[in-house]
């Protein structure tokens, strides 16, 4: 490939051998290519990167202006292009067109067997075929904005133009018309069931017919009548004006987005031609070309190449090059706006300028390159092209700036801009969310929301039971499981109806539990009424919260960079993982395992109930066994038949358990761990099932959406089938306070001294810091740009709702609620939207989150009704729910960059993934940043777990200060890669400096900048002609 551009003469000879020096016309009024050495010079070197050519053509300027105009436009404005390559084959029945390949973004070719499409792969081309395609465009017929309503008028216009320009003999007209109007044979995609039915029909009709199927040309379908096969497609038929039935029912159409247009490429050999017949056509309006295309979409482009025999491979490669060129989004835009052939050639030069050449002998051309997981957007490519041509720019610096711009350094969102008025931010949040309120309910009409409701409901119920039980232990049942259920239902439903971000799931969190435990201990030590003391703290917290809302304090969350978010998210995720594992390990105490069990001693293991030494056993027997009325039966029990009693009955009568296996419970612990780990692994596997190779896409996506529910159902079924008494979900069956000494309303006066009402403001300061940090860090995580939320955030409105809920929950003696980070992330993850129509080989695009209020509202309503669902919920084993807790913790932990950097500590440099920050930050700096985060996380964990937990809210606030202090250790550039945005003031100063510098550069060389920004490719020696 290197030789193709090394010499001026070599490319010229090769292309002149294929395309003679002919003069052909163009309806686009462009200049015709002249037979001179200018053609060979044009091929050798694009002028955009040439070190010799100082000037550019007017066509290149137009293309550059076109791309610059397109830079700000959305990609959706340019329809997707489906490209089809058909080749002319000779058969005993005569010539016929067969579809051999197709493209949307990647190439698919019909395998040699003719029975299946290949896997999508990146197209690999020879550089020589691209040069030849360029010459074909220069010397062939180019018809732009042709008005035609069928394939036959297009062919007639192309042939007429060639004859007028003496490029085609008139006597070849009929033969050429006949060849071009032959109906092509398409390789349509069929379901596996239909293929099996056809194979069965062929087998029933005998071996002769089966051999005919193999012998006949590609794409034939057969109708069997009286044991004979008849072709359903006439190979000699003419292209129909309307789409065929097979086109309309083609299953491949589901993979193509609506509004797609088609480019048809026809290449082949024709024995009667003495020189190539070349035409490139762009229709003014896309039209349906009948049976010409595989799928029933309107066509926009047509490329025809017919030539003499003995060059079929060259024609095939040129056709592939034309198809690959049309798959490029930048060339598509040029082709749609081109005014003449010079614009098209300039577009090809743009393509050649971005081409990467693989040296021969250093790779295997037979290997098909798998499509990448992500591709750069056309807008980014256009921006890079203009910036690298700026006279005051360095390519390396531009690349770094562009990468950093796309990686981090986000602009301050509209939700965080201060208005300078009291409650100004709150009012703007309400105005922003009000137009979306109706759609928040309509957008929930999707089966994915049903899956999310079940998943998050079970997670919320488990969380309420777990933290309700812990609160009951910590507060002497002043707050228990029922209070947790009721509070979760009321607070969550209120928040989902009125909050700015209804995808947030409220719940009791670990830091709040720590404060409740300390508060109850303090109240007990100083003989204070816990609920009344807590009521006044909650009221003060609400007052402080309303003050923060009025002063727009949510503006400060811009200082919560990725460093702070990841530290808090990692802490909450580890708490989920730790609690799940701790709960499972506690089962060993409740259901002890006989670690000294020996199979040979199985006959020695026993456990019986023995009669107590004292007590009225006759009375006990009558009480327990009223049916044993006879004297003999009761005397038998008194004399030694206590072994007939169960463990519960034995304990009730005061009997003694005797035997070497009484303290052990077989099977339960190990079965619980099987349920626990099985649910976790099954959830992970089913969640990733959508990327599997098995089953259709729709089924894989459905299994992935319902992965958690399926995992729960599977292991609940296993538990029920085995019948073991594993610990089950226990929901309160009565609606009454857990502690009978308290009511549902807490009175604010009477139990504590009056000065407690004022002193309560001191601990309230710690609580408001905790609530603010917990709520707003979670809100920042949920509203990050990568989630592509369309309806905006509501930081002020969310915190306003949380402040109001502090009053309600404090008055009712219910737990305090803030955003539950892990469950909220799980809620977002369960509502992710992905593109359903994607090109073969293209990864489904993440479209955003299904933003609505219904899923959260239904979750909390079901939580409130859980008291009445107790007969059903009691069949769910707790280990299964602990497995879901483990899954949520691991999923949240794996979604942050901190986890990736932790893995880098254990990887040799050559095996490390190609993370974007590793390209720009030294590895030792990356590890140092990770160690600082580990240290902060360890300090947070220690504070949470010790008596110093009272200062835990201050430590959360200190994370922001630690991040600011890191600017003295790391450079601002390195922090821009490893962390997130700068504070607004500093960022504005840098933006103003950059703007002043750009203005100064622009005024110094305005003319040069305008010219070079419009530069596209020419070829070395372009002025020789």
C-alpha cells in the first residue's frame, strides 16, 4: 500500500488501464476531467496535509464551508443510509444481478455458501481501489439532483447522457438497458422456523429437488407442486415498479431506523462493452425503486460500474469502496450537498485524509475486524478537522483539549444558577418541572416500568425491614418495623408526587441510623423523653432546611466533584455489601452447623426430650394431649414417652433436650448461603443476558429487564421445592405501634424541660449537615450528564420536600428519610432506555432514563399495603433478599471510576485498559489519587462504626475541603482528568482568558484562519494541469 502514494506515475498507469481517457458529461455543470498528467498528480497527496501545495480549489472551499455549517447541526438531521451492493453474474439461464453485500454502518457479506449473512465487521479496503474510485467519479457521468420516479427513467437518463458525450455507442443501448433492468436476486433474512419448514418440504420432495436447490442461483425460493420445484423469482424478469411481497415482509427491516434511505451500487462485467460504463446519481427526492432494493425504503443514491471482462475483482473492490465511502457520515453530508463532481472529489479527499493504512505483511487480511463498542460522533470529527487546521493550534494539544472537554469540565447546569432572590431557585424548579408533570404519568406506560416496580418494591421492603429492625434494637422499639413501613410509604409517596427528581427513592440510611442510636442513648442516660427530644430536633432541622432552600444553598453542590460523590457512593455501597454478608453470617448463630459431623457416627446422633425432675406432669399431659384420656396412655407418657414431643412442645412443658445433636440445625445455613449467592449470581447473569449471543434481541432485552424478578422467583421456587425451614420475610400483621407505650402523634410539650426545645438546635445543626450532604450528593449522582435526563433536575425543590417531610415524620415519630443512594441508582438502572433499531454490528445506544413518577409512587403505595400482603410475602426467603442487597451494592460500586482505579493497582501496565485519563495522567499520580480516596473512605468507615460517629456529618463536609487541598498536590490539568469540574468562579476566569486569547489570535490572522479552516484535500501537483 505504501507504493500507491510514493510515485506519481504508478497510480496513473493503473487507473488509466481501467478507465480510459474519456470525456463524459455531467448534469451538475462541473468541469470535466481532461486527459492530462493532472490526474496522476491529483491522486498522490491530499493538500490538506501536504507540505508543498499552498492553495486549494474552490470546490474544496465549498466542502469545508459545508462541513463547517453542518458542525452545529444534530446527527438526526441526516437520514441513515442503507447501502446495497449487487453484482452481475453469468448463469446457464443468462445474466443476473445478485446481492453480495450490504452496509448500514458495518459490512455484511453473503458467505460463499450463499445461505447466510456474515457477522458485521469493519470494512478493509485496498488503497488502490479508493484511488480508482476517485478516478471513476472524475471520469464517469455524474447526475446530481435528478428528478425521476422509477429505476427505468434513471437508467434511460444515464445512457442518454453517455451517448450524448460519445462515451457509449448507440448500438449498445438495448443490451445495456436489458442488463441494468434485470430483477436482482436478494438474500432475504428468514426466521429459523421458516427455514426448517422449507428444508422439510424439500426433503419430502426427494433428492433431485434438493440438488436443484443447491445448484440454482442465490436467492431463489421454491414452490413445490406435484413433486416439482418452480422458481418464484424469474431471473430474466425486469425490475418491478412496486416493492415485492418479500421486501415488505423482510425481517431485516426491523433493524433499520425509520426514515432510512438507500444507496444502490451495481457493478459487474459486460462482454459487449469496450470501456467502463460509470455513473453516479443523486436523486432530488428519494423514491422507491421497486424490487431493486432488499428492503422497501426509498433510494437516494445510485452508483453503476460496468466494464469489459477479466476485471471482475477490480469492479468488486471498487463497489465495496463506494459503499464504504457512503457509510461515512462526513462524506454522506458532502454527497447530499455537492454541487458538482469537484465537490464529490473533494469529499473523497477528506475521506482519504482521515484514512489509516495498515502495512502489508503485518496483519492478516482474511481476519474480519469486529465492530468497536463506540464510535466518534460526526460532530466531533468535524470539530477536530477545523481545529487542527487552525494556524495557532497544535494537533496534540487540540486532541487533549477535545478529550478533556468530552470527559469532564461540565458547564454549570441551569438548576444551579443563582437568582439572587429568596426562594428564587425553588420557584424556577417548580416552573421547570410543571410542564413535564402530565408526561411524568404518561411516560410510565411501558412493561419496563412494571419490572422496575417489582424490583424496587422488594428492595424497599427489605430495606425497611432491615433498618426497622435495627432501629427497634437501637431505640427499644420506639421506632420499629411497622413505623419503618408506614414512614417509607408516606414519605416516599409524598416525595414522588411533588419532588423535582421523582426517580429518587427515599429510605433510612446508615448515617441516620447511627445518629438515632446516639440520640436514644443520650436521652436514656439523661432521663429525657426520646420522641419529644427527637421531635424538636426534627423541627429545627426543618427550619434550617427551609432557610437553606430560601438562600439557594443548593448552589454549593457544584463543589461536590466526582471525588466527593465517589467517596460517599462507595461508602453506602460497602454498607449494603457489609450488611448483607453480616446478616448471612449471623445465620450460623441461629442455625448452628455441626462442623465435627462424621458419616460413620450417623447412628449415634440423636436428640430427645426428657421429663423434668419436678412438676405436675399429669396436668402437663392433659394440657398438651387432651386426647390421651385413658390412664394407660398418660402413664406411658409419664414413664418415658417424652421423646414424642417436638422441640417447641418440650420447651413449653419445661422439658430438657438431651443428645449430641440438639444444638445443631442441619441444612438451613448452607441452603441459605446457596440461596444468597445463587440469587446474586443469577441476577448478575440475567442482567447481562441482553449482550448474550443466544435468542432474539427482544427476548434478551425482556429477560434483562426482568432479571431481578426472575432471580427472586427462581430461588423462591427452589426453596419451596426443597421445603426447608429457611428464614422467611416477616411483615407485621397488625397496624399498631411497635412499642405499646407510644401513640401515632408525638406531643411537643410536657415530658422534657423547656430549655431542651432550644438546646435541640445544637444537634439539629449536625443533622442538617448530614441530611444536606446525603440528599444533595445523591441528587448530584442521579442527575449526572451521562444519564441523559431530559426533564431536568430540581435540587431546591427536592430539598424543600425533604425539609417538609422532617416535620411530618418527627410529629408522627417515624424514621427520618433522605435519598437512598444505592436503591436510587438501582431504580435508575432498571429504567434505562436503549435503541431498539440498531444496525448490525452496532451496539445499542443508551438513550437515557425513562423519567416518570409512577414507578416510585407504586413502590411506596405497595410498601404501605405490605401489612395486607403478609400472607404472600411470608414465602420469600430472607437470604434471597440479602442476595439482592449484595447485587445492588456491587452494581453501585462497579459503576464508579474509583473501582476501575482500584483494579489498576493490581494490573501490570501492559494489561491495563485504555482509560482516557491514563493517556494524560502519569500512573503514579493516578495511584496517589486513589490512595487519598481509600484513606478518606477508611476514615469515614471508622467514624461510622465507633463512638466518634457524632462527627460523621462534619467528615462528609470535610471531603469538599480535602478535594480543594488536593489542588496543591496535583496539577489542575491532572485533576481535570481524574476528577470533575472546577468551581464556577475559577472556571469562568479560565474561560474568559481563553476567549481573550482566541479573539487576539483571530484578529492577528483573520484572513489566513478563514482560508485554512476551509481547506480540504487536493493532490500533490494539482497546479500542473
